[in-house]
C-alpha cells in the first residue's frame, strides 16, 4: 500500500468499497444502527490492508487426499487496542477477520476545554514486547489521544504498533508522526482541517455520539 507522498508514514486506503461506505458514514442522516454497521465494515476492510505484511510460517496440513504445507501467521497473536469509547466500534469487524486476536483497552477522553487527553484506564497483555498492536480510534483530530495511547503501549513494552482510524486531520497526523515516527497510520480519509473546537472538517461529527446514540 503506497504512503501518502506529502506525509510519510500515512497510508490512505483508497479501496472503492471503503470510500463508498465512508461517504455513507459522513451523511448526517445515517441512523445509529447503519452508522455502527458501516464503522464495523470499514474497520474490517482496513484491517485486511493493515495485515498485508504479517509474517507467515509454514506448517503441515492433512488434506482429504495428502499432506501438504500451508502457511499461518507467525508469532504471538495480534492485539487490538480500541481507545475508549469510540474505538470499540471498530473492534468487532476486525475480530471477524482475525478471530484469534486479543483485545486490550485504553481509556482516554479529550477535555473539551483544553483539547488534551485525560487518562482513566489501561489494560493489555503482559507480554507486549512479543506482540503486534493495532490502536483503533475512528477519528484522528488533534492527535492528543493517539499520542498518549501509543506512549502507554510503548511504556508497557510494545515495539510493533500501527494506528488505524477512519478520518484523520493533517494536524493530528503530523503530531502523531512527530511524537512516534515509528508508528504507521492507516486512514480511510485525510480531511481538510480542524475547526476552532477541534472537530475534523468535513469529518463525520462526533463518532462516539453517533455510534452510541448520545448525540
């Protein structure tokens, strides 16, 4: 998957199905039930792209006719780490693609006055250094929550981390890349800018509120 030329380390998934579903997701008239389904579907499609470089190892398989050599993903199981609460909407779609993945959690929310992340929960497998992590959050706006979540994973020992989001703002992407240049970012769209209260434009509104019907 090619990187975005003007922001190295950012990968925008241009698959037609992703872009089609993203347009429906942006529509203010899309109801909560359909919004959840779309987030789920886009996350699964993005995970397909994000896992393209996983390491494989050979192993013997008994077919109905003979023994052959198949391929399986090597190493410890992948860990999905949604940033609560909106990141939860991306988990189930990826789990359908990778049902053996573990799920950790990072509890962060953005203070609406300061736009800074507030930390309240963190739980991932103890053997973080041996695993690959996907940090999940539908929106990458100011980048504060993403930076904080990635920092907590690194403190726990993680060294292989990717950040998956649906919609990103240039400011947030640049901040994350500056703070964590070793962490690739996958997005379905790179939007224009942030407004004066930190919302992405054109964006899709508050993903958490739209996912859980609290708007």
